[in-house]
C-alpha cells in the first residue's frame, strides 16, 4: 500500500503516506492487514473494493498537494453507500482546493460552486445547483433520476 500511495509523490515520507491514508479513511483498513502498509496492492488492486481503490487514488492526490484537482467520474461503479462515503471524504479533504469534477452522474452536484452542463461540445446550462434546479426542467429531471429522495435539495 505504501508504494502504491507513494506514486502520488515518490519522495513522500512514510509519515506523509500515513497522514494521507488517515485523511481518506484508509488507515484502519491498512493497519488491519497482516502486512499493514507493506501489503502489496498489485497492478489491478483486485483484493480491494472499488471504494478502497478510489480512496487510494485520493490519497495519492493529497500527497501531490496541488491547488487544483481534476476528477473524472470518481464514483463510477460504486454502490450508493460507498459513493456517499467517498463523496463526503472528497469534499472534506479537498475543501481548500479547486475541484474540477467531470461526471455524468449528478450525485454531489449540490456541493459544487458552479455547474457547467455540456452536451455535444456546447454549454447548455450553467449556474449553481439551486439555480439550475429553479430554471431548467431538464436538469431537475436528471437530478431526480440520480437522487430521487433528495431532489428538492
């Protein structure tokens, strides 16, 4: 695990790696493994769940300490509970950074300062979640499909 997380910053200290793992809520899992931080992830990471692999990727991002983070479909393939947990971690750990999030899935859109909805290479809608919910029936419908119990947020 250490070497996999270290891919984000090859010169990172073991303590920096442990801190990144703590921030993304992986520390307890890693420490529970027989080899702890020395546990190999292997190329495809199949011994770990999708959410755990996404958290490792997020730990790498945190080590890089860049002011802007680009995430492309960070929750794809995750079950709803894991998705909610990972989103909470993403929003918490990246709160002081600019986040550009590319997605087809509107879960978490209400957390964004600005949403730019593109189709066929053109900007079709732009604004905050509340503005888009108010002005665009299409956005409301798409959001309700992704968040049927929270469509009025």
